[in-house]
């Protein structure tokens, strides 16, 4: 299976890969998301470390059962060869109605077929008031074209 764009990445193809990942994660479909990764993909997400598509599906299923009304924006941070780094923000609420904005960075490594074989994510959560939310498009679903990326907004 091939998942273009393929490495080595250019600025344009790395940004395209980041947007494709954003759109897939905003679908909140664990199986769909898992197909962008190799069968034996290795992950570190916060303090969890695991490997393989089955583990990815299980992780994402748990994640989106907890993180309700999830909306994510990813922006390209850096790229080189078969590596991409992104920064991201996402908003979600818990079952009690408390909203959060999560900030993070991811480092990705791809195989020659454009599948991600390694993902490392560092993430921080900050409780926010509902009135302070920034991401309001209908979800699940991709970020609309008229909703800007993170740009120069540091927080």
C-alpha cells in the first residue's frame, strides 16, 4: 500500500501530509486514521508507548470516548527527508462539560511508501471556559478552508 505524498518531502508535500493527517484525525474514525501508519508503527503519545495498527485503533477509540467534540489543527513545523515535525492544538470537552485546549508537538518518520512508521507526541492540556473556544466548525469533519491554521498564534 502506498500513501502519497512520498518522501523525501518538500515544504509543499510535508504541509500536504500534515493537512491530510489533520483531516483524518478530525474524522474521529480510528480505523481510517490507523491506515496512514505501517502495520508495526511505533507510537509514544504522552506517557503511553505502543506498537501496531491494532493498538493504534484501541488507543484512538479510548481517546475519542474521553475527548468529546474534538477539533484539531496541525501546522508544519519542520521537515527533512522522511521526517516531519508538526505543532498542533485541539479542543475537546470531558463528560462533565469542562473544555480543554491541548497543545503539542509531534515528530513523524515515514517509510518509502509514505506510511508513518514512528510517531512521538508531547501534549499539554489547559482547562478553558467554553466562551474561550477557538475551533467551532461542525465536527466530526475536516477544518473548513475559511478557518485559518495556527499561523503565528503561539497560545
